[in-house]
């Protein structure tokens, strides 16, 4: 796939030299314009020149602006002028998903949140001087509200109960009686959507958890990924079993570093426990789950734009019909659900 190759190149060089992109296009047997179509669409990729010692990106979306991001950016630019553009570069970026602790700033792709301007200026100077930046950890202290029904101990009780007496029809009936609707914006009835994928012709079907969460001001999906990843994964697995899907994908934005770490750990545990993966002994059949990292852009969270990105093209919405439930990823029947929706299912 194109995007993982681009990530690997940027990790190796710090940017994407044109000569390497030409070699990549030749090796993958795709037109060079396809490669530049992707790298030119996302601020995560750097194609004009090697990065400076310190690359600072300041969120310029509404919540951060209300918390002084414009003034913060100007003050950080003064450091760039003082030290030179080869040392420090300051630019704006879209929502970093930290609206509850604005303003958010990315330093060398490490997202920082809720820091005062004085501390941020100190960090920029210290990294420019060669000091290593320690990633800021999310607040994992106990909360007054509880969103993880398993209290940090992955039980997958709903999935195990289903496996004892597999009956997809009864699950669909329960979802219909619960009147469970999608939490990603469309608000469609889940039972109807799952039934459509289940009834669709095709031996290969896919279920996708849309964890892009690009709406400024909303961090509900981020909290579920961070604090209750097993519940999200359990909902994904149940959706796969009920609809007859053969694999799953967790589609997550690249700047959710803590959440990606949490999901990685949950996936590794589930694979070791036989709940997913190429063997998935508990399920009795293979059900690999892939963690796909989105390079960003708000519109990439739209369900058909998401499919375009997964297929190696620029993430722009498709013309519909056909609907993804019958003609989704690579033309296969595809169920796409928001993270919160899947978390409600167990």
C-alpha cells in the first residue's frame, strides 16, 4: 500500500525527496502523479526541503484560536527569526484533537497540549539546542465518570456470550429494539446498516472502525480510544461476526499518539488471546484487524473519503450510490461505523 511506504520513507529521511518518490512509483508500478497527489494533500508529508532541527506546528482551528494560538504562533516565530529557519520553522496546522486542553502545538510531530507560552518557548529553544523532547503523556488519572465497563480488565464478555450460541439474527433484533443509531453524524439505524452488509453478495467483506474524529471541539472518540480500547475492539469483532466480514480495520488519525499506543496494546492482547488475527482460535476462523494511520485532513473522516484513502488515493468523498454497504473498500461490501457506535454494541 502507498501510504505505509510513504510513512517509511519520511521516517528514514525526515522528508520525501523527489528521487525517492520516483523510485517508489516505479517499484509499485503506479503513476508518479498518484504519488504526488497524496503527498501534496497532507501537511504530514514534507516534500519541498529537509526539515529544520525543530518543526513547530500550531493548531489554528477555532478552539485553539480562542485560547490564544494566533498570539502563540507569532511569539514562537520570533524564536525562528532569532535562531534561523534551518534551526526552527513555525507553521499552522489543522485540529490536533486536543480541544479540551487548548492551545495544541506539535513539536517534531509530538503533540503538546495545555502548556503556557513561556514553557513552549523554553521547549523550542531546548530542542533547538539538541535536547531530546520527552513526549507529553495524556492524563490517565481516574475520572469521576466511567466509560470502560471492564475497568481496564479486558473481558470481552459480550463477544464470548455470542460465541457460545452464535445467532446473528437475534443480535440484529436486539440492536433494532435498542434503536441504536450511528454516532458519527448520519444517525442511521445500526440494525438496518448491518443487515445490508450481511445480505450483500460477496465472500470478502470488511468492517471499519472510523476513529478519525476530525470535528474541532469533539473529543469523545479520542477518550474511548484512550481509556476503553477493548470495548471498541469488541464492538468491531461483533460487527464482523454478525455481518460475515472477513477482516477489520481501525482507521485512526496520525496525531492521536496516546490513542495509537493504547490501540496497539489492545490489539496485541486480543491477538495473543485468540480473539482476532490470522489464527483467532477463539473465533474459530481468521479475522485479522489492521491499524491504519490516516495522514490527516478533516474530510478524510467522511466514510467514502476514508475508502479512497485506504485504496491509496487522495481522501475525497465519492459520488454515491453505490453505497459502501454493497460496494465499499475495493468493491467489497463494507461496514463503516464510528468508534462510539461500536463501543455501544457490547
